[in-house]
C-alpha cells in the first residue's frame, strides 16, 4: 500500500505595489526553513522596453504557474509564494477590463492555504517596475474583494520594519500550528 504525501501548505504574500511582499516572502522562507517562489513578473518586465500588453499578462500568468510548479516539485512541507497569478487577474482587469479565461479557470483549481495581505501603511518606494503610487488604497480594496470571492483565509499584515516581519511570521506560525 502506498501512502500519498500530503500537499504542501502554500502561503501567499499578496497586495498592492510597494508593500513589502518580496521582503516578507524571503523572510518567511528563511524563518520557516523553506523556499520562496519569486514574482515572475519582475523578471519578465525587467527588460521589457515597451508598455506591456494583454498577451504579456498571459505570459506572466504562465510563467508564475511554471515557477511555482518547479518549486512544488521539490516537495516542500511549506511553500511561500511572493505573490500569485491572481495578480495577473487584478492587473488585467484594471488595465484591459477583462481577464484571460485561463486565469479565471485556474482560480478554481489552484488554491493557497493562507494569504498574507500586505497593508499600504509602508511609504511608497519608487521602482521602475511600479506604476500606481497614488492608487494603493484602491488596489488594497480590490485585493480584499478578490480574496473574499475565493473565500480565502486572509490575514492583513501591518506595521513597519521588524514589527511588520514579526506580524507576518506570527500569522504564518499560528496558521501552521492549527494545521498540525
């Protein structure tokens, strides 16, 4: 008889631009002794010398899924995801007023166990890959709505510096403790 290995617990770090998602994902991965799936869109857009298109959003969707699947193939007990493909839906809806069917279908089949939604209480840090410094409150409400539509387990993470990192770690540890 073969006993199936349980699925890894996936913790997604999500939210508007410039809220510390990448820093939180790296910190949690280190503290939880696991891997962090990076945000594929950062690599994709880094050398893109034009305005991105709907097809670029779809390419980023496939890239994020492939990157996550590569990390999942290593069979971690816990996997931290620096954003998810849900970002593609949010950006596509905002910029192009619709989402690709592939993205919408994946919403029902690919789940995350815990979402840490990063609050907008950090100061904006300018970055050539960031677009909407004055719309973070809008995007926070979009994230809240999208996560509610998924009936996701969400913890809003606030605070500055170490306080913020500790809040994220506490939320992750509390969730993991409940799952054991």
